[in-house]
C-alpha cells in the first residue's frame, strides 16, 4: 500500500464517523415510541423461599417458579433421568400428577444457555396446563413474565415466544449448545418465526433462556413457552414466602367478637375451614381424629393467649418446641407427623403468622411438640390440661386451676380469662366433655366464647340454658350455673 493511499484512508475516517453519527441521531429521532419492555417492569424479587426447609423436604430440589395470577407456584426438581418425575411428586412420593422437573442434562444451577423445565399439561389438575393458553396474544399480555427463585439468586423470566409441537412427535429437546453468538441468534430467530405470540423482549448473545414445556412425548401436543432470564435484587423486606401463599389466601371464620361489658376480643373456631380437616394426633397414634371434631382444648387456649399475651410473648413459644424448626404444619396435620408429602410445610415465623395460626400452634404443642414432650392429646380421653400451664409459663401469664366459679370470677375481675370444661350427657354444649372460654361476668350473666362455631344449640341445649349473641358468643344466667355442668376452671391472667 502506497503512503498516499494510506493518507487518504486516514483523512476519510472522521468523515465516516460523522456520517454514521448523523444516521444514528436521525434513527433515534424517527424511531416510534414503544411500550416499556417487560424486563423493565420489575425492580426486585418480592417472593422468597425458605431454602433451608426446602432442602430437607425436596431431595432433588434446585429452585422454585411462581407466576402471579396463575396456578404456577411449584418447586423445581432434577432427577437422574427425564421419566422419574413424570409420576413422582417433588417429595418422591408416587403420584401420576408428577412434578415440575428440569431436563436431567441441564446444570442444576440454571447456568446453561437454555434450561428446560417439564410438567404435565393435559389433565385439569396438570401443573403446566396454563402453557396452552400462551397460544393467544391476550394471555401473554396479561401474564408476560414469571419468577424463578434459587438458592443462588432470584430472577424474572420475560416471555418472548410460545409454540405448539403438534402430536409431540419429538422426544425431550434437551439443552442446546452454541458455537457462536450467530448460532444463538439464529436459534432465537427460528423460535420467534414459529411463535404464536409476539413480544418486545430483546434477546441477544449472552442472555440465558428458560423454557417451560409440557412433557407430551408422543401422547399429546406439547406446548412450549420461551423466556429470557434476568437477575433481580432481593427485596430488603416485605417479601412473600411462596410456599405460604395458598394457605394465607384461605378465608377464615375466626374473627373479632364483642363481649357485652368487656369489649372486643379475638375469637378462634376449632371448625375453621383452614384447619378443621387437619389431623390432630400425637405421634404414633392409630386414630384419625380431626381438629374440627376434637380441637376445643387448644382452640380455647389460643383464644386466651391471643387476648392476654403480646406478640413477643407468643413468639416465645417457638423457642420451646421439641423440633429445632419450630412449629410446622400442613393442610393434612397440625404437626409434622402426618403430612401426605404433597406440599411443603408451613413454618411459623412472624407475629402475624403466629396470631393467624395460633390454634394450630397450641394443638401442635399439645400433641408433644414441646421441650417437655408433654402429650396432652391422649388416645383415650381427648385433650388433657397439662399443656395449659406450660404455655402460660412460656407466655409469662399466671396460671391456676380450681373447681370454684368464685375464683374464676376473681380472675375475670383482674382482667384474666378462664378455660372452662363442661362434662356430662346433659351438658348444653356437646353432651360430652367440651372446652370453652369464660370471658366475662356481670351481676346476672356469664359470657362464653365457644370454639365450636354454631348458629344454634337446638340438639344439645334441650333446657334452653344458652343464648347465642352471635355465633361463637354465648350468654347464660348465673342462676343456671349448676345446670350448665361446669366441671373445672383453668385460669390465666397477666403477671
């Protein structure tokens, strides 16, 4: 190359740069305004997973996916092959519903360029049944992303394509390998070309993809949704624990009630829909008694604790459990003994959780989950009373027991409450042993909170001794005290 030509090239460089700059400026000026990309819609991960608890209950667990406004809220597992978890739950219990599982050839830390997750999508209760809805643009507009939570970090996955593999003639796709950025971009372009939906999510070399797929495999259409993975900072506070969302969303019939002469009080129903079907048994019990049928004892104690103890005093109960992980329960059982292993347990952590689920906490304590291994829940006689003094001591409340109504009235006058038991076939409450709370007394009447929530007592109160002021709140005449068949008083008051 001659010196002259070289000089000419150098002289032209600034001109070229200027022209390119002008073109870029014009392009920016004339580019139409687009909607904000999905990847700018989130600034932090609002959800969390208790991965310590997760590791103990999900042997092959590697993460969790959740999508707002849908049923997708599941742990993610990875097996030794791509068949085991088609008919096993995340707990490894056999179940045709299967689990959400990662392709066995993918890295469990989601570090591959493309990570595949599979789940059933045909039946009404299939875990990935909503993927078929991504064949409609309107569904994408309503559900543009989901979250991936892992022990190493949290991510938002912005969906950019969805397609159907009719008949699912191919097997599991498996992770893809790319020799260059061009190969990756051609792969993404091919997906977009076949997609039934369109999204403004920008995908480029260096991005990681997460793919949700129904497992099909020759038996049905396979629906596949592609998303771009974007790291998110974890929220400092106010995060929602994903395994608790379903339980926390259940509607409760426990409530605030008004006691004439005393005011508002917290009331719990043993037959609250949240826990009435939970098994209420100590370990190694051969019986199958439900909380709604026999949980009057712990429910009555919960009413007392909720109205006398502070948040910090209630949380002290977690320091006196037999199990290191505190109070855990599930829709199956008030304790850790009788879970059917189809879900993760709920672990009490906050004062709000303690107050919402206090009847379950007292029931778990009564079944033996306490430092003394006291099993007040017996095989023969329902629930004993020994756990009452233990929880009173932990919550720094004075406790005493008596057969005298006068002593119970003294406790009420001092601002306390009494758990009362009525026994006998002629009892107006249940015609058998039953615990409830003596909440107040005036010159003529006694006021009770009955944990067994009912509108009336027609079947048991044959003598008309009880008046229902509102479901759960009862009044009786002091003159009828002997006819109510009160057997004992277990009194609590602040120190």
